[in-house]
């Protein structure tokens, strides 16, 4: 995945992010949730799920001990 400031012909989605104090998204599958909690890189699983499904939505991801990041996805047409 490549992030660019401008939309390209093969762009999948527009991504906006902001700091948040909302609770992070949890994963219904217990094994994936355990993985998400155990490995910092796996914190992005809720975001990757949105991108893979090519649906719009919001993912609240763990970021720091005192804040999260609110990532909004808008699919490209």
C-alpha cells in the first residue's frame, strides 16, 4: 500500500485521520483480537478490514496510552 497526497488512477480510498479520546475498535474474532492487543503493528487490523472490504467507515485505533487515532475511510469511485 502506498499513501499519496493526490488521488491516482488506482487509488482505493481517501483517508482522513485525527486524534481521538474514543475507545478503540475491537475485533469480534477472539484470536484476531488477541493478536491486535499483543502486537503493535496489528493495531491496524480494523483499518485493514475496511480497506479490504472497500467500504467506507471509521476505525478507532490504539495510538498512545492516552489517545487513539480516528481514521475515516471513503472509497474512491
